[in-house]
């Protein structure tokens, strides 16, 4: 008995209401925040400045806290990637009081603040503590020379380390990254 079937008016009305609710939800304004993104490819050890960060609007709560400054840590960041706080170190090490800094050949994957042991082998081997202040740049990695970075050493060992660096009898041992 086809003529006794209920008319589909309620189903059609329900579908229209559902479409309208979905449209209102979709078209409603969302809260956004400005978030830092890499403006160019950033190597490990790059210090973030206004030229290396570009700000984009993203929905609030989409990404973890962003990094507004500091130094890119262990791994390079590609252009357009979001800069999260876990990708950077907020403090850039400075040369401690009473220490001296010199340029030494370093492995490419060291980061600022990383501890190193400097072994001088010109005579009886002696080891001296040091801290990486600036890692080798990406340009050093592409050149034919050994990549070099800035290392700080205590004043009581600075002369021995500088002499070892001058005659090429120095080896750098890398410790755990900060």
C-alpha cells in the first residue's frame, strides 16, 4: 500500500537542517595565531634572527609552542618547516669569563654548548676540556678544507691547545650534545 507510506518531508527537512548546521560550522571564523616557520634552509648551529624566520597564521592549538629565537640544534631545518621549541636551543653559549676561544677543526654535527675534549699529541698526550661556541658553517662542509668552528678553553690550557692547533697535533673528541 504505497499511498499509506509517510511522506519524506521530515527526512528532507532533517537533511536541510544538517547541511545548514555544517555550513555554519565550516564558515564560522576560527582563532588563529602567528607561528614561526623557517624562511630558508637552516643548518644545525644557525642562530635564528629576523631573516631566518617567517611568520604565518595557523589555527590556534594546531602546533606545539614555537621557537622565536635561539640556535637550531642538532638537525637542519628545511625551508617552510615550522620552528618548534624542540628544534632550537634558547641559549647560545658565550665564552665563559677567564676562558679563551680559538678556531679548530670540528666535526660537522657539533652544536653550540657541546662539550669536547682536545687531545694534544705533540709530546706526551694531554687532554683539555673545551666548549663549542660556534659550529662549522655549511660553507665549510662544502669546501676542500676541514670544517672549523670556535671552541672555548680555560685560560690555564689555552697556550697548550693553541700550540697544538698551530702544529696540527690536536684531536677533537666530541661528547654528548646538550
